[in-house]
């Protein structure tokens, strides 16, 4: 009976130690997952900020190009009255600026969509982080 009591006590102590080890592993895992998701959320925010800056640059370039196009078009209309020979070159330049403006506008729209997608993904990651933290907290 003494031996049985010793085995029972050892088993109880082993069970407590295992539960403590399990809790420590779960806490460590939760902390690791939280750190990883926080890093991903931070990366997404950094990317979003960089894309916003890039979008602003493209927007400024598009506005500048549109202004240049308007000025150039007015200049060409005036010069067209004076020189019929410059007509072909002016049309080519006007077309080039129009295409550049269209390209910049398209790139601006693409960057705005990418930025919106990154914001959405950042929000999703935050929600996942909160859910994971809640799930891990429940397991503890």
C-alpha cells in the first residue's frame, strides 16, 4: 500500500508537471503566432504606405502631364496657323503625351486598387490575429 501511495503521488506530480509544460508550450506558441501576425500586419502597413507614396507620385506626374498636354495643345494650335509642316510632329507629341497621361492614370488606378487590397488584407490579418489570440486564450 505504501508503494501504491508513492506511485499515485508520483503520477499526480507527473500530471501536474505535464500540465505546467503544456501551458508553457501553449503560451510560447501563442506568443510566437501573435508576433508573426503582428509582423505580417506591420509589413502590410509598410507596403500600403509605400504604395500610397508611389500613388501620390504617379498622381502628381499625371497632373503635370495633363497640364503639359493642355499647354502643348494650345501652343500647337497657335503654331499650326503659322506652320502647316509642324502639324505631323505636333500630332505625334500630343499623342505621346496623351498616351503617357493615359498610362499614368491607369497606373494610378492600379496602385489605388493595390493599396485598397492591402488595407483589406491588413484588416483581415488583424481580425485573424484577434481570433487566434482569443482561441489560444480559450485553450489556456
